[in-house]
């Protein structure tokens, strides 16, 4: 009897293997320093096969950004479940965010650093992910205000500003946590929860800081 032939790896599995390798190299080296030869070698495939599956370095980079953006968004949405009270939604959403970015540091580097330094095409994909998370946070803050009996936020800019501030703080804290030995995802989430919820607590009681006139 002849040798039994091994099954060919399904295209979708092979493509994810290539993306895994590409995310690692793009995340650690940046777009310009990453080579298709190194990506192919790390993935265990030929360079022509990478081009056959993913067309070009630009398309490969875009596919990496899209995949990592979707994975992070899905993780945060799964954590911040709508059936939880507002404070628990915020906590679980933050914990999911910091857990995901800690477990996928190369993916986070692709989204937070690499995607925004090589042109509008790449930045737009990461920005769309960020906008989705900001919208989720804005929804959460509005729900917290209703739960506290404060009604709706005074204005859309107020709500958008609060959401942008919280997401920006989370991004900065994740970048710090991922490069600081000994900081866990839970510690990072607790730091931002204490900072944000204490501040939001005053807001939910109807107390606002009034900016002085210019």
C-alpha cells in the first residue's frame, strides 16, 4: 500500500496562520521593517502563497488590522453585557478590554501604534473600531444616568466627550500596562474603574464642574 497522504490544510485555517505571523511581525517591527519573507517563514509557507492568499503587503496589513479590530470589539461587547447594572457593565467591559490587549499585545500594537502611522487607509480601519467602542461607552454612560434618575445627558457633546475621555484613558493605560512588568489586566481595569466611576458617581448625583467663562 502506498503512503497515506495528509489532508490539505483548509484555506481559512492557512490564512489565519498567515495573519497570526503577520500580526506578530507588524506589531513588533512596524509596517516598514516587516518583510513578506519573514512573515512567510514564520507562518511556515512560501512567500508566493502569502501573495496568492492576501495579494500584497498593504492588503495583508489591512487584513491584520481588520481582524484585530473585530476581535477587540467582540471581546468588549461580550464583556459589557446589556443585562448587567451600569457599574458592572463598565467593569466587565474594561476588564475584557485590558484582558484582550494583555493577551494579544502584538494585535494591540498593530491597532494602537502601527495602523495610525502609515496612511489614512490603515488608520481608517482602526478608527472605525475605536468609534464603535466609543459609541458603546456613550450608550453605557447614558444608561448609567438613567439608572441614577438623572435622565438623559444634557447634550450629545457632553456624552461624546465623556466617552472619548474614558476610551482615551483606557488606550493609554493599556499601552502602559503592556510595557510595565507586574501589571495585570485586572489591576489596570480596577485603576480605571476607580478613577472613572468615582468621577461618574458625582455626575450621576447631578454635580457638575462648571468651566469659568473665557
